[in-house]
């Protein structure tokens, strides 16, 4: 069990280091696609999900994936993407109210 956790930690650190090198303009360009992919994964979970009495995991063969973890990144990125071209602090009209 300790080896598996160590491998996962190492894999996560490598992915984090790689993603930290991505320029912000590329992240901004990919944000709507990431958000749309996250929504699609949530809908797929609703249809194909597995779990203990709930349907919040997708079994992808090699591993199980919880799309809500992706959305924890995609939602704040989408809000930043939406508010980026607007004057800060945003007026209520810019936020959509």
C-alpha cells in the first residue's frame, strides 16, 4: 500500500510540475474546452457511473475517475476566463445579475 501511495504521489508531482510550465494564455484558450469536457464527464457519470449506491465514479479500465475532481479546477478557471476581459472589480451586469 505504501508503494502505491508513493507512486501516486510521484505521478501527481510530475504532472503538477509539467502543468506549472504551461503559459497562462494557453490555459485561457483551453479553459472552455476543459469545462465542456468536465460537464460531459459528469453527464457520463450519470449514465455509466459506478459506486456504493451512488454514481460518481467512471471506471476507465486502468483506473476509476471522479469527474467532480476535474470540475474543482475547471469551474474557477471558467469564472476567471469569463471575467478576464471585463473591468475589475466587475459590475453586477458583468457578472450576470
